[in-house]
């Protein structure tokens, strides 16, 4: 089943970098990147392939940073991103 998860705000550069690092660690290959502007909205789309399955990452104004793909892959990616961006109390 295909699912979409909103990971956080689209303007969070640390979150974006973390998502791409997690994807690389899992062996994903980026197939394409695009940037679109429609009025006041910007949409950056990254198409990647992970274990033969398509993963779409979108950063869209007012929506956030989302990731779409097969449920198991998206659950694993989103959990790894959550762990990597978790604040550790000092």
C-alpha cells in the first residue's frame, strides 16, 4: 500500500538533509529533482528508487516536507529520520 507521511516543515534545512542522508544510508538512488513555482507556492520534488520501489519526497509551501511510497519503506525511513532529529536533553 502507498502512504504519505509529513515529516515536518518544508523550510527545515536540517530535516531535508537528514532525509537525504537516511535515503543514502538505505541505498536509495535519486532519479530526478524538480522545482516548480505556482503563485506563492514552491514545490521541490525528488524522485528516488529504493529496493526497486519509487519514493517521492516533496517540499511544498504550506504543506511541509512529505515522503510517499510503499508503506514499509516509508515507515522505516520516517522512523530513522525521527530518531536522527530527536533532541537529546542535556
